[in-house]
């Protein structure tokens, strides 16, 4: 692979204009395609095999008019003048709103608040349930606009109208997250390289790669149901890894130039060595993200595939566009006009760098460093034992948004449980007395302590399937509601044994509980798959048994500590004001799975870029301790810069108002912080110092079985050295001169 990338780097360098034009053409086509489609996003879940999904499928068949899988909107109405909505003037205005809602596009049914008893005891708050004939992804712009226009007309009539439910999409809110991440990345790159040109190349690569990826994802959303946060995750990861991958290659290119190689040769060597590590690192992230599809949740699958595509584009940009742009800059990349005297001295090996000093400190006190790392991460991981999972609802919407106002108003007027009513389906097709089964189920529901309202059963045309709405007293994301759903299902099993009628709980709240449970169950198997993959890949790369085991253990520690921090901040509320967390809630159930997949790839990035330098030094005769210090000399500065850039990009998303985006940003930033600086820069060298030469041991039989993937480009270096040696050997007088070995 290293030889192929060496040739690719030289080819892209020579054909830089053609490569640049090709990328510009692809980017323009992607932009035109994105502008020509009207793709939408969705937060709908389908979960085959769960009770909630089975109930939805039954309702679709027996109650087609109810549109069980259709999107829903809650129209919450409050009198602006604090007068009762039951007054003649306000009632006529509310009824006029209901008439307008029934005539709105794609609306299947509207539950009138006056006829359904959906007016608060104080009389000043009411809400109407609007059900659409299509799922969330199928709602047109005209239907969405009509809903908001009707709400605005209510405000003009003296009513405060707010909208909730999955039919109301989050409004796009611009923030400075991406800009802040780019500015910090630019600053770190300038400090690292001491050159505006060298700093600009990774930023240019990232902008091109992310722009093309986001446009392609927009086009794809016209053909598949795309998760609403898919583009955010793709942007977050694509921006971070694109800058990092370009940083590694540009840094190696500068090193090759300083070693005296011509620009084209330096580009080939940089891609053959650092490029090989980029391919491997990108592949690990892609595999982990694509692996999210095995969990069987469409929303998570699209998020993983979208982010994996962004990573793929970032790798392709780093391997083709970046060496082409190096061709336009030539040797100017190595001219660090902004570099300090100390930076120039470190580049020439005349000054001991901070990375080398840190490496020596760790290798002198390995036990102390190991214990400090493990104990520190272990303490931070303790809150993870209290991890609770949920799906985002309107309580996590941005403060001041119509969804959040609707949620808070509904809670104030009716109690928090009205934001998440339970739909109980009584399938009495196998019962002798369907009405009696429905009556018994209603009585059972009414006897439960956490149920505040049970509406009368509604039967299908055949009279053998009943629909009952029960309103909990607790909020949809509370543990009390989770326990309530479990209790209803347990008691429903008893009803089925007695009369043959099956009782199922569904609705948005129950479906969210089932999804969270499925994700919680999938977390450990997925983690095992990811760790197993890490062991195999690192075994191939480093040809060692203990190095992969140490890397996997460090990865598990960083993930556990990150989950602990998330629980402490978002679930317990520690320092929530500092991080802008408006309200505590269980952790979004998608986050741990995403965190495992993403952090695995990033952890392997740093493991490869740092430890490969150690292995290279050890193979060339350095002692185990000297090899560790050498690895820090070559990789610590670049890995530190890459980690700071990633942390900055991810942390910028803490400024987002959406709770899911905020938690993903904090989770990834914290994970990179722990994994790069605590695990890879401290724990890893400490363990390797303690292991000594045993760290690189590999049983002979296994050594013969494993293919040599040559991530460090060792075979390439030998081939280049042999080519250079042969090129400088004087030819015998009676023979033709020996031609150099053609490698590029």
C-alpha cells in the first residue's frame, strides 16, 4: 500500500491542475445537485419485533383512519389576556382554528379540545391533537407552512398558540460553532507550522471535503429517510478528521523537504508514509460508523452512513487533492516565517521538544503515571453506573422555540404526562368478549397510581380491537413512566391469560422507551465488536499481541470516563450552567453507541500515528525506552495539534441550542481529550515502558500467518534507499550504466 500511495502522491503532484479541476467539477456538481432537490429529514423510528411497533402495525390495519404511523402535532392554546378559553369570544376563535386545521394539507384528523375535554381545569389552556395522513418524512413544505400560518393567525386573534409533536421540525438556528472550530484550528495550525500557507492547506482540504459530503448527503435525503442530525454528525466528524489527516500529511511533507528531497519526491514519500496511516485510521472510523447499521434502527443507520461518507471523502481529499495543492505551493510550505527561533531549532534537532521531555518523564516514572491515569479515568467513570437512556423530545428543544413553549405550557396546564400519552391497544380477536376485555383493561389502567386520565375505549369496525388512551402523571422521559409502561405490559400479560385478549402499549413515549432499551442492549455487543476489530487491526499493524490489548483497554477507559462526564453534566446537572445545559434529563440513547463508534476510530488514529514511530525506532535498533522517546519526538507535536483541533471543533457545538447536538459535541470533545492526552500520551507509554521488549513480542507461528500491511512504509523506505544506492553506484566501463529502480 505504501508504494501505491507513493506513486499516487507523485502523480497528483505532477498532474495537479488536472486533479484540481476534477475536484472542482465534482464539488460544483454536488452543489448543483443539492440545490436541485428538496430533501427532508426525519426523526421517525421503526423498531421491528417490539411490542410498540407490533401495535402500530395492528392499528394501521384496524384503524386506518387513525393514521397510527402518521406524524402528529400538538396545538397548545393559551389565552393571552388570561381569560378563560371557554368564554364566548375565545371559544369561537378556538373553534375557528380547529376548522382551519381540518382543512390544512395532509391532515387526517383533529381532536377538538372542547369535545374531547382537553381544556385545563383553570380554563385558560387547551390543546388539540392533529394527526397527519403521512409520517414525518412525508410532510410537505406546504403542510408545514400551513400549520405555522394557522398558529400565527391564532396569535393575531389574541391567543398564544405554540406547536409540539414530531410533525413540527426543529427550526434551523445558525450559530458560530463551525466558525469557532475553524478559527481555533487555524490558530493551532499556524502555531504548529509557523506558516500561513502550511496552515491553510488543511483548512482548504477540510472545507472542500465537508462541502462536497454535505451536498451529497442532501441529495441522498431525497431518496431515503435521513435522520435530522445526520448532517450535523457528518459536519462535525468530517471537519475534524479532514483537518487532522491533512495535518499529518503536510507535517510529513515538510519533514521530507527539510531532509533535502525535491518537492515531488517529498510529496510521494509523505503520502507513502503518513498517507498509509491516514488510510488505516480512516478505515477504522468508517468501519465503526457503518457498523451502526447492524443495530437495526434506520435513524442510527443513516447517521452512521452519512458520517462514514464524510470520512471517506476526507480520506480521498487527503490522498489526491492535498498532494496536488502541495504542487502549487512547492517549497513555500516549509518556510515558516511565523515560526519562532525555538520552533526552528526543534525542527533542526538542536532543541529538546516538550514532547520529548514528556516522554522521558513518563518512562522515568511509569508506575506513577499509569496509576494516576487509571485512577483518574476510573473516578470520572463512576457516574456512568447511573446511566439512563432516552430519546430527545420537545422538553430538550431549544429554549424559546415553539416546541419548548408548547411542552412547558402543556405541563403547566395538564401535568407533564400530557406531553407523552400512552396508546393502549386491546387485541381481542382471540377473545370471546371483546367489550369485556376492553373494560377490564380500562379498569386496570385506572387503578394504576401513575395514571391520571383514562379515556373510554374506541373500537374498530369489527368490534374486536380497542384503542385506549392513558395519560401518565410523570413526564415522558422520567423513570416513573418507564416503570409504568413495564407495569402495564406485565398486567396485560395477566389479562391475556384470563380472557385471551392481548394488551399492547404503543405511542411515541412507549416507542421511545423501546428504542432506548434496544440501544442499551446493543451497546455491549457493539462495544465487543469494536474492541475485537481494534485488536485484529492493531495486531496487523504493529505485529504485537500486547500493544493491541493495551490500546483496547485504554479505549474502554476513555469511553467509560466520557460517559461518566456526560451523566454528571446532562443527567445530574453538575456544572450545567457552565456548559449551557438548560434542563437535566437522561442521556440521549443514540449517544453512547455513536460515541463508541466514533471514539474507537479516533483512538486508533492517535495510536497509529504515535506508536508507529515507536515501532519504527525499535525495529531499527533502539532500546524499548529510547523507542518510546523517539516516537514522542516525531509524533507528539502533531498528535497534540490534531487533538486540540478536534476538541475545538467538537466543543464548538456546545453553543448549539439543541440538546442532542450539544451532548454529542461535549461527548466527542471530552473523549478526544481523555484518549489523546491521558491514554495515548500517558498511559500507553507508561505501559510500554513497563513491558519493555515484551511489548513488541509476537509468537513465531502468528508472525508467519499475519500479512505485513506496512503502515509505517518500512518496505517503501528500503526500496527507495536501494533505488538511491543503485543510482549512485558507478557503472563498470564495459557495461551500460545501471538505471534507477522505477517507483514513481
